[in-house]
């Protein structure tokens, strides 16, 4: 006999299979292009302004600036602006020590990261604007590997390959795999013009793109996603480099991770509402597949909560009569589907990511733990985000 909630479970299963097959086909179609290495920019060396917004980053600002100064890009063609957003520690003092290297420190009152970036854009003179988080560090070759992706005049921004350098425990290892998966996914969707974020750790923009679409949204909790969606909404493209390595600091404790991801989830939710208008055929696969799937993800959380509550109070009669033995008797096609999806996800990620990130030493156990534990974590982050939204809590640096 069919379960009472089959009308929820089966559509969800169908959509999940559809999305999995869709992404797999994109990957297979572009299999030989996934490992494509960036070519040289045919001698194009535009002036680049690197904006580094910083608030109380005394522990990382020096290493961040060292990484920029170690770049193989001509120093005379780089303008480096540290945007001190009212720091109360030694961030500005440390950054000013680099003035002999041409680093300019712009101190201002604390108004947030997005406003600091807008402040820096107004002071910039570069043809290309790069945004770099103060706790992130570019590789010497990163700039040169990203510039060629601007060869197409319709490309408004280029995302880097943001990675985690080293994991010391399970929490950090899950984040390391998460960053690689995000990079892997971003590369896949770039083939259908559907990149939805220009990562804060390091991204590059044409200077004129801000004249066309406007500055960073000071009200958004995740301004790097909001600006990417806005660029796409104006029909400009975003590219993703897999070999322009940038390493970023990650939360080291669960509470810090919870705070960061709660902000990401809240910001992502409001950005999705803001750009619901892009669920439209004129935005191609982004409008008809990627964005609807994002909305579907929000609905999934509600659906799973409904299912969990339903089966808690209206479980199978087997469970009342046979206790633990009932799980074997109640095992059905949806459970087989779940196990199959986990297995396919493991093979897909282990092969696909392992092929792209050979130097990252991906271990099968790490990927398996990521597949099992991350959905639980993301659900927890969403509940935290929902709680803060209901309370109307604000957010600052």
C-alpha cells in the first residue's frame, strides 16, 4: 500500500534525479574542458586595483599583503588599497608599514564590507578591480591566470579557485572538501553561464561593470553573491578559473562556523527573493534550471521537516509492534533510492574532484563523511538562519 505522503516523496525524488542527471550531462559534455589550463593574455597587462577591505585583521593583513607583493604581475601596474573599516586593533598600523611598497591605507568609519568596497571603487584608477579579503592569500600566478578569461568582452567578472590550505581536524576537513566541491560545481555551471557568486576571498571585475550594474549592495549579507546575480541579470558573463589558487582562512570552531554559515544562508535567501524575476527563459539555464533548483532547495528543508514530524507521530504499525526489526520490514523503494543517490554522489565527487584536484590529496573517507555530514550541517545552519530572521536580528562584521 502506498504511503500517505507519496505525493510529496515521489515528486521530490523525481526532481532530485532530474537535477543529478542534468549536472552529470553538463560535466560529461565538457569533460575535456574541465582541466583546461589558463592561457597567457597575449601581452595584455591592464592596470589592476586590488581592494582589501579589513576590519580587525591584525593577525592576517601582513600575510595577505605579502602574497600580493609576491605576485608575478608587474608591480607598477598594481594599485593596492587597504580599506580599513574602522578597525580597533593594529590592522591599519601594520598595513601602513607597507607604504614603502606602494600600499595605500584608507581609513574610514565602520560601515561594513560592501560600503568599504564601494569607497575603494571610487578611489580606484585600475581598468580591472580585484577584491581580496584580508584573511586570504593569492598565489603568485593567480592574477595572470585570471586575466585571459576577460578575453570575451561580455565577461564582466572572473572568480578564482578558492581553497583551504590545510585541515587539522574533521570540522576543517569538511570545510576543505566543501570549498573544493563549490569550485568544482562553479566550474560545471560556468559552461551554461550560471555562476552565482564572485567569491570574496578573491575575484576580479571590469571597472566599467560597476558603472553598468551599480556598486556592491550595502544591505546584503553576502554581497559577493548579490553582485554576481546582478551582473548576470544584466546579461554579462562570469567566468571561473580552476588554477588561479587563492587560499583563505576558515572558521576553526563550530560556533564560528555556525555564525558564518548562518549569515550566508540568510543572505542567500534574501538574494534569491530579490532575483526571483530571473526565473525566466530569457536568462537561459540560469533562469530555468539553476535558480529554480535553488528555490527548490529551500522547499526541500520544509518538506523534510514535514516528513520527519509526520513519521514521528504517524509511523508505520510495524514500528509499534516490532521496534527495531520494523526498519527491515518498512524498507522500500525510496530507501533504495536514497542509498543509490549517496553512492552515485560519492563516485561522482570522488572521480570528478579527484581528477581536477590531484594535488589536494582527497581521501575517500573525507568525501564520504562530507556527503553524510554536510546535509545535516546545512540543515542546522538553515534552522539557525530561520530563527534569527524570525527574531529580526541584524548583522555586522
